């Protein structure tokens, strides 16, 4: 089959040629690559191909079905938009890292077996680290280091799970996992690290906000969404995921409300949004799985749009803290408008993409009569409008004018944002093209009168609360401790305890054993022959009539003789005899 | 040369006041349909008048207050990790 070619390879091999292009040609080239991959995915035929026999395993590099295709579409489409956004950028490292990263995420999505999935999974972790390092600040370097360490941990869990799975089942195929075995749980943990599920989520708000302007846009889409894909493929209906998902939705909101840095707000809102998807996987019905996939699709678009708009602000002002920003509506109106469309979409405002996708998940919960889950998801939906829908645009573009007059951002950024905004509204008004490419058939209409009114009530009252409680939401120049405390500060506390504890023990040991006891034993051993000789000789001398001055003199002579090894034969013999007696008596 | 006048609609207190009134009016208007149509209830209790409005209000207020509370323990200075 000539048309069946792994789309991952277009980006990964294409990345190698990036340094050979100069000027604008480089930017056009990196836009062209994902566009070509997108076209290729439209042409892929359903089924498995590119099967390679490797060390006794049948690896499948290309498994094409509706699920892998829909993720392939959105991954490549988002990549095109991101590279249009990055049209100003000449940095080879960033372009290559991004292409490797996006390419390997396609590799994960189209992998038909666990071994090749793991292979691409790890390339993703490494390539994405360079998007953080490329910021070239000390903070970014440190964050990148923590980022890769957490991902190595996740990767090891995944690897351990995969190895156990293969030894137990004898198969490398990646299909829905039904049994609750240790192997499957390890794989699940490895995936949940990438899905940023608490308590192993802190790498995301720690690292993404430190990435470059375009790095943030690209990072926001792939790591968490490949994890969502893997969950949909491997763990549909695992009830634990409902709980994990619900926790994520609320957790993200609470922290986003506390944050001051606009890109950290957006980072926490990724956790919140992925929570909806994870919950949908846990519910596991066709409707909720469709909802998860649709929501991932729409989420990638509006989240990239939000990161783009935050990125433009950062690019133009060099600032990202809400306390430094404000009043930008005067000089960056287009960035505001596009950002606001992203903000409305993430809040699932009617007529935007979030409304047509998230409703599927929530309705999925209703159909299964999961009252509490439905309740949490509705509360979280209201909360999204608070933290991402209003807080982000309000504090960045309105609030208090901080006197910043940066002017509108550059054209390529605006074009990319305009395209993403168009997609948000298009999918909001006409969701059918999206519903058609979902894994299962969809019979759903989000636009019933009651549903729209209910959603509007929920959102507008949230808005009212936001403005009523505005004094409580006043920004402070702070960060919030999260679970990364344990390896950032906790690491130091651990070091301190180890330093004081173990090194203290070392010092005590040194004093007692090395210098004290050993020295004592050394002195004893050195003096032993002299003492033994004197022990034997002194009674003889005393009996022989030597006392006082003479005895002391004799003692001195023996000491000197034994210490210098020049004792007369008689004394040596006496000492040896005493030793022999001692040995004979005690052994 | 005189500069072009800046667009500063959202800085003027009288406009802010208008926006407040608008927000209240919208919220009020949105609750009206609840009294006219009978919404299909998913779980029974969610069909009562203004349910979603109440849900939005209460849950957002609770989220803000809760985050404020945990913020007391979790918020630290920006150089916290550098020390």
C-alpha cells in the first residue's frame, strides 16, 4: 500500500533538514511538514501496516482506525497553526524539537503495539524538554530538569508495566485492558503522569510557563492529549478514572484561582480540562468516550488559542504576571478578541466548540445516572468560566491600567489566532464534521432550548460571582505550593535531614571510633610488649632487690629497648615466654 | 501633533456602572424561561426554578472562598524556592 506511510516519520525525518533552510524558507518548510502529514492522514486506509518483526515481537507502526485518525487530524492541524504563529522564529533548536515532539506524538497515536508506543513516548519527553530549555533562563533550565526527571519516572512506570504485561500475556498488542493486574496498573500510572493527574501533575504548571512563547503553545497540546488518547484506547470504563478526573477538574480550578502568572493560570486550566476527558474515559460508554475525544479535539484548539494570546502578550510586553499586566485592551484589541473567543470556548459558552464537546461527556454521566459525577462536572464547568473564562482576560486586558502600551502583536501570530478562533466558533455552530470523525456514531444535539438556557444561567451567574467577589480575587505577587514542593523544597529538607543525620552520625563515629577507640587500641597494642615484659620482669627485679631509683632506671631501659627493637636476647625471650603462656592459658 | 485619542471605554466609571446593570439584567432575563417551560429533569431535583443559576452562583462562591482559604496555607513569596 503506497499511501500508507507513518505520518510520524514525515515530521521526524523532516526535522533533520530544518538547519538547511534559511530565512523565511525555514518557516514555510516547518509549516509544510505538518500540512503534508495532515493530508497523508486523510488518505490513510483503515487497518494495520508497517509491521516489523523485532526481537521476536510483532511491532505495528501504523494502526489506522477512527480513533487514531481523529487525534492525527487535530495534532497535525494544531501543528500547522502553531508554526504559522511561530513564523517570526528562526531558532533551529525550537523548530526541530517541536517537530520531533509532534512527530513522536503522532507515533504514539498510530502505534499498534506497546513497544513502539513506549519508544515514541520517550522521544516526546526528551524533545519537549528542549522547548523549555530554549527559553535560556536559569529558571527554565531548572524547570526543564525537574520536568524530565518526572517524565523519566513516568516512563519507567510505563516500561515496567509493559514488560510485566508482555511476560504475562505474551503479546505486545495495545488493546483495551480489561484485567486489573499490577502490569496494567503500572501502565496506567505511567500514562497518568503524562495526563498530569494529581498528585503527579506538578510538572505541568512548573515547566510549561517557563517554556518559550511558541514552546508553550506547542506543549499545551501534545503530552496530555496523547495520554488522553492512550487512556481512551487502553482503559475505557476503569472506574478509578472517574474519581481521578473529578479531582482534576476541581484541583485545576482552585490552583488557577490562586495563581498570578497568566501562563500558570492556563497551565492549571489544562489539568482542569483534561480532568473532564479522564472522567469521560472512566465512564466508558460510547457517548462519553466520544465526548472525551471530541473534547480533546476542541480543547487542543481553544487551549492553543489561549496560549497564543498569552504568548503574544508575553512577546510584546515581556511580562506574564497579572500584577504587572492590565489595560491591554487599548493597544492589543485583536489579541484580546481572539483570547476572549478561546476563553469563551474553554468555558463551553453556547456557539463555541467547548459547548458542543463537553456536553457529550456531561450527558454521558447523566445517562449512566452518576449523580455525583454530574454534579462535580457542572460545578467544575461553572468554575472554568471563573478562572479561565474571565480571570485570564480580565486581569490581562482590563483590570487596572498598568501603563503598558505595547501595540498589537505581529501579523503571523494574529493570523494563527484568527484561524483558531474561526475553528472554535465553526465547531461550536456546526459540530457535525467533528461528530462524523468520532470513534462511535453520534446522535446528539447540544442546542436544545433548555440546555442552552441552563448553560447560560450557569455561566452568567458565575460571571456575576466573579465580579461580586472581585476584592477577594485581588492578585498578589505570590506563587502557590503544589506537590512539586516535595521534590523542590522537600528535596532540600531531605538533604538537610540526611546531612545533619547521617553526617552527624559520621562525625560521632569519627570521634568515637576512628580517633578515640582506634587510637586507644593503637596505643595499647604498641605498648603491649613493654607492658607484658614489665609485668614479667618487675616482680623478678623486686625479688632480686632492685627498688626505687634502680627499678625506674631498669624499667626505662626495657621500654626503650622494646620500642626501638633492640632488646637483649634475654628480655625478648622473656617476653616471648610470657606471650606463649598467655596464649596457652587463654586459647 | 495631537495624538489619536485612546480607546478607554472600560476605564470610565459610568461605563462600568452600565456594564454592571447589563450583567444583572442578563442574569435576571435568563431565569425567566424557567417559569414558563418545564425543563426535563435528569435527576428530579434539577428541574426546579432557577436551578442552574443557583448552582452557578453557589458553586462559584464556594470555589472562590475555598481557594481563598487554602491560599492562606499555599501561597508563598515568588522567591520561595530560590532561598
